[in-house]
C-alpha cells in the first residue's frame, strides 16, 4: 500500500474532491465547494493537496490565501478523507503535509474554523495538532441544512496553528497522550488562570435523540466561549474526566501560543 500526499495538478483529481466532501460530511449539492475554484486557488497563493492511496485520491486539504492583522497566511477551508478511510490516521498525515508545504511557501501560521461541540474534531485540532483557539464566530453559515451541520446554528471556533512553535513541532514529532483529570472541574468562574468549559460527549448522537438538548449545549457554550475569549483566555487543550465520559476545553490566561 503506497501513501502519497502532494499538491494536486491533475484536473481529474480535482473533480474527485466534491465526492470526497459528500462522503466525509454528507453534504448536499448546495454545500459543495466547486473544484473549478480550487484550481485557481492553487495557482494564486493557496494550497490544495491530495492524499493518494495506491494512486487513487481519498482525501484532500484546501487552503486559501488570506490576511489577518496585516500578515498573509493560509486559511484552511477544508480537509477531509472519505468516510471509509476515517479513523486511520490519514487526517493527521494530511495536516502534517499541509504544514510542511505552507512553511516552504513562506507562511508562518494557518487558520481554520471548526464546530467546538464536535469533540473528536476538537481533540484532533487542539490536542493532536497543537492549534489553539481564541476567536469565536456566530452562525457563520446559517442554520445547518445538511450533513453534520443540520439543525443547529453553525457557530465556529477559529483554530490558530502557529507552524513553528515548540508546541506544534512537538506534536508533529510525537504522540501526546490524552489528559485525564482525577475530578471533574467546576463551572468556569472567569477569574482563575485556568478554567474549563464542558462539551457534550457526542453531539451527533445527541442531535439524533434530542435536538433541543443539542441546541441548549450550543447556546450555553456560546455564551461561555464568548465571555472567556473576551476575558483573554485561550483554548489550549481538550481534557477528560469521569473515566473519559466527560469532555472539557482547557482555557488559560496569558498563554503564549507563539513559543
């Protein structure tokens, strides 16, 4: 089995990307990102990479040229693998390759958005990759109409990935074990140097059982994240309590994510 991750150049590989989006996220046609646009992004400062398994594309990353506080960076709009290949470590390989290529292109950080209630993806972004969060956006795509987004306001946390920080380099070099707390942390007081914000164990299953309860989680955590970020906290990790049955964001004040 041969695994290769590289910049996409063949138009036929670009054409496969919408099908990967459908497989990974259950998107309807209206939600798909067109492959034609990706060819232009690749040419003019962005980065579109494919994950190939024995020559067949099964995953991709799609990042556009952007500007934040006067500095050019890559905004990673999408990264995914087909559903049948998820949970096998390919997502990490895609992001690792994206980081290496971005550094070659002269970029020092990458940003992207993610649903902060999606605990597996949050753990991947913050704990495994070493991204941090200090920005929160409200309902950026409107109420979700298909796939993973269906039924809830599309609030998003912004991941900030400082590519040359020691935090990120360490995670690229070794696997950091999960953190288990001896006791469940209290509700955030927004006064301590470190606070925790709880998220549901599995928001997808909760949405299927009880959409109102899922919405309650969205609105409660929205208020907590907004207050935390306005108060200068930075989301630095995802931790567990109650033998892994409860999941929390760890947020710290004064954390230097650039080191």
